[in-house]
């Protein structure tokens, strides 16, 4: 066994497609590590996943991985139409990187997953799959959307079952990390949230990461799957969405007046990451994708 | 030296002890014929015993300290040793105070916490701080970093190394104004080169690596700290044989303690936490305790 030379160990990153988000993440989603995105439904988790699968195909000089991606989805149906829409705008803005009749969607491999055991089965088959893909465009991004759906219905609330659930987390995470290291993959996992009811003490008051507690849609939430899963991921990002009432100045013919407008405010927070400081940024979701907003 | 240490047969030893001869000094003044009568053995046997006893006593006097068991030290010597040991600073004065000066050598320190609290950051900081040269109050040694989770980011280690060098330059400027300007010749790249980084992906690799460290440390004597980032991560999966897991874990802990004592280095183990449900409340506990 020889130690690795740290000077030759550079962590590659996959760009998110937006320079503002890339700046927040110090380059993008890192390879050889598991990044988790936590948000309530409708916040943009799947949008980011689709966007990343497309941008991973960019050449390394432009922040991509020059790679295809493996998209494991657990919630049905898979958003094919949205992917197609994003693909069109991706192609038009990056036309010079791809030949004329090329379809970036050809390089996103989609697989549905039904249970946790099914996921383990798939991962044992992923090894030869990625090995073979090295001949064409190698797979360098794995997305699991979402990991929470696999675990939220199959397990009873007894100590034995919960223990089994926890050991499954570590098994899956261990396999993903081994894959990530062997093929230098970036792994992106999405997770759901659960509401926190009751006073801010005991397990409700357990603070994990930079934020004292996570808020979205005016509710206090915490990531699903608990402390055990939190130990399995390397970085955690949180997407929040809130309805805010803001004043907008309007110029009218008889002087200035202001309207109160309800605006949707979306923010991306870094909950914990070994290489990122505590930070956040605002973003919006448009037809072309998910982009950061500089205020 | 006691009778039980003498290189004589077990039956002879048993006869000596049952006859009341428990120490070598008791054999010094007896003649071989008397001994033969007491033990009910032949005189040649008794002479043999006495010869062996006097031979052992001869080699015994060369050992100055009166140790009962080989390798024992008096408590006074131990206190002296402990006080002269250096500490590895954690770069936080409060934390150093709690630890009694810093991370101690010859000891295993376990640090646990929830995810995102800073365990990996502390591990990297210690791996950088151990390299602070002797002139600045550090150990001037190298570090071994065993990464089981993949949370070590080189760019972060680079940042920490840069900050450490900047710190040393500040110290230089303020306290060494009278002496000649000894510029810090260290670069962040040098600091990174002195961290031996191992990445392991399964518990078998972890055990193999810890067994291999013996050989590695005898070749690299300037290593002064071993950091294991999440010593329990690979053991929290389902093990078919839980007794095996316990055996393996305690074996690993013992080996690390041995390495710490033999090579006079510090071992820092970073651990995760789990929730322990006791009655109605919950408690945080270190994993696999």
C-alpha cells in the first residue's frame, strides 16, 4: 500500500451550468464524493439533476466532465418532456461543442428503481456497465432522484426495522463511494424533507451543519432519513422556497405609487461541505433551466 | 528474579515452591545436600538447581533498576516522561486548554460529533499543525491521514496550509524582531507533501492498512500523528457475525494504542454519532461504543 500524493490529487468538479451557482460551490459538484440536495417537493431538485446530467457532457475545459450520466429515478414518471425542453436550450447555447445531428439525451441513461434492495442489485451491475462505457463516452455522473422514496414506506417503526434501515444506508453509501473512487464519479443524491412539529428541543433541536434549522414555505423542516443518512453523505445543499411579499415601485401618470406583489423566493444554502464555507444564494427556475440570481 | 523464572523443569519448580523456597535469596545460603534432603531429589539434581540459581542471580545484578516485571517504570519516571512530551496544537486556544495543551503524543484521542460540525476540518488542521517546526513550538513531524469516507478535499487542505504558514510569518514578525530575519521557507506544497494520504473503501482495507502501518512507521520515523477520518464508517453496515465485528474493532484499537506508545506519536480517531433512545428521551452517543 502506498500513500497517494496529495499534489497530484485534484478534485474535478462538474459545472451546474450557471456561473453564480458555480461560484457558490467553488466550481460545481465535486467528483469522488456524494453530494446531497435536500428540498421539499417542487423546489427544483429534479431540475438541478437534469441540468447537471446535460452539463456533464461539456468538455473539461468548459467545466464539464466530457461524460455521460446514469440517472436512477425512484419517483414516477420520469420527466422526459422537461428533459427534452432543457436539452433543446442546452444544445442551442452550446452548439459549438456538439456535432450537428447529435442529441445529448442519448448520453443520459435512465433506470427506474423500486426498492432499496433493487438499488443494491443495480449497483452491483453498475460496475461492469461503467467499465464498458469507457469505450464510448464514459459514465462519470450518477444521479439518484430521490433516495428518500426508497426508504419511506418499506420499514416499520420498530427498533429492529430501523436498525436494518440504518445498516442499508451505510451499505449503499459505502458502495456508492467505492464506485465514485474507482471511476472518479460525481454522485448526486436528492432527499426529501419532513416537518418538525413541536418545540425546538430534544431531537427537534439537533443542529446539523450551518443552519440552525431549515425553513421552507413558512414551515420548519428537517431532511428525511435522519442522522444515520446524514453521516453517509459528504456534502449537503438545501433548496428553500418561500412566498415573499415585496414592495414594487410603479411609476404612474399621477405620481409614484407602490404595489405589494407576492414573489416566489428561492434560495440555495450550503448546509455542510468539507470544502465550502457557510453561504447561500438566490436562484430562479426558467424554461432554460435553473440559474442563480445576483442581487 | 523469582523461582518461577528459573529454567528448570516444572516438577522441580513445584517442589521448590511447596518446600517454601520462593526467592533466589533463599537458595543462596543452602548447600546442595541439604536441598536434596528437603526436596527429596538426588544430590546431582539439587546441585544443578543451585547452579542455575546462582547463574541467574549473576545476570540479575547487571540490571540496576529493581523491576519486578521487565519493562516496568516507576510512576515518577512516567510523570517525568509525560510532562516532557510535546502537544500538537489544534489552533484553538480553548480547545487546547480542554485537552491540556493540545493533542498528546503516545495517546489515542477520539473526537466525535454530528455531521457538519467540523471533524474533518479538525483532522486536517492537526495534520497540518504537526508540521510546525520546532522553532515555533511544534513537533516538526509528518502526518498520516487515513480517509474512509472521502471527505478529504485537497483544496481545503491547501487553504489551511497557507493559513498556517501565514500564522508563522506573523509570529516571526512580532517576536523575532531582534534576531535576524529568518524567513519562512515552507510552502503550502511542502506541507501537503508531508501528509501521507490513504483512501480506503472497505473494512478489510482498513484492517490491512492498520496492520501495514507498523512497517510503514519503521520506515518513516518522522511521522508524529495518525488521523483516521471516521474509524467506524465501514463497520456500521450489516455484519453477519457481530462477534467478529467486536473482535476486529477491539483488535484495531489495541494495535493503534500500541503504535502510539511504540513510535511516540499521537493517534486521532474521528467518529460519528448515533441517537440512543432511552425511555422517552433521546441521547447522542458515539457510534459503536
